């Protein structure tokens, strides 16, 4: 079976530049932790420009949540094409580390699973909020709304607060109503502390320009914000009204 899958993988053709909306073609969406990322073949001429070369790689994922598709939690092998080592442009596929947790948009091709994007990473998102092993999709819920909840809800296991805070401030990368995002932010404001709470308050402050729900959070005194010299950020204030540094 392994030789059959390898033979199928070697027949894959890169999708660079040919999939306008990589997530829309996904048959499977999971959250999973990277157990290994190994080279299968290089160099591989790019389909649209044979003068450019790629590498074919294989991921081994430990799947924690299934958001779309008929796979089960456990181990999955996933193939993808990315650039050869060296300077590349924005967000190349494969810029991750072993042990990293991400959302993966996948599809089937020739008997194997592959990412729905190649080259540039338009089909994965980091999850810095920890594991959510008991999470189950509610019937009729969209994948994007589930991704938003997972990325804005602290899970179990080790969580690097700085990475979690960065995820909150950088934007979710999914299409969900802003009012639902504000609900998750409020929960973070009420339950977190330090840099994670400050990141949530910063986003509430930004949203308050347009949304009454965010204004309510500020009006209730849950976030006390002021503009600091380095930009529009919130810092938790000490009893004397002085911004504390994380």
C-alpha cells in the first residue's frame, strides 16, 4: 500500500497559479499537528514555468479535529509542492516547524491527500491557542466559523501566550461576521490576562469604531485603553492609570 501511495504521489502535478480560491476546492479540512515533513522529490519543474523548480514534500499530521470531510482523527499523510530552499516571496508553503498546529485545507488527488495550494500558502492557518480535542462541529456550522472559534479560544496543553496574542492581532484569515468575533474577544477579555487579554482589548478597541457590541465592552470598563506612542494598542493599566508593559 505504501509503494502504491508513493507511486501516486509521484504523479502529482503542482497547482501553482492555477487555483484562484484554494480553500473553496477543499474536500477535507482538519486541524493537525506536524509530526514530520520530509522530502519526496526535487527538483520538479513548475507546470506553468518549467524554468522554475519546486520540491515535492510529504507531511505526517496528527489530526485533532475534522471540520470537513470523512477522515477520522489520527494520522494522515499529506503531499504538497513548495519552492526549493532559498529566498522566496511572501508566505511560502512549508514555513512551519515540527510540532506546529495548523488548520489544513486538503483535497484528494490520485489516491492521496494533498494541500489545496502549492508554492504560496493560501490553504493553512496557524492555531496558537492550544489543542481542542473535545471540539465537535455543530450541524450546519461553517468551516470558517469553526476556525474562528478554535483560533480565539484557549485550548489545552502548552500555549505560548505571545504567539496566541499575535494570532489575535494579525486577523483570523477567515470570513466570519465581525459581531461573532467580538463575542469571542469578549470571552478572552473576561478570562485571560497579560498579553493575550491586551491583544483582545486592542481588537475590541479597533472594532468599537464600527460595532456597538465592542463599544459596550469598553463602556463596561472591561478594557481600559489609550493610544501609546508605538501605535494603536491597549495595555492593561495599573491602579495609577499607567500602562504596564507585558
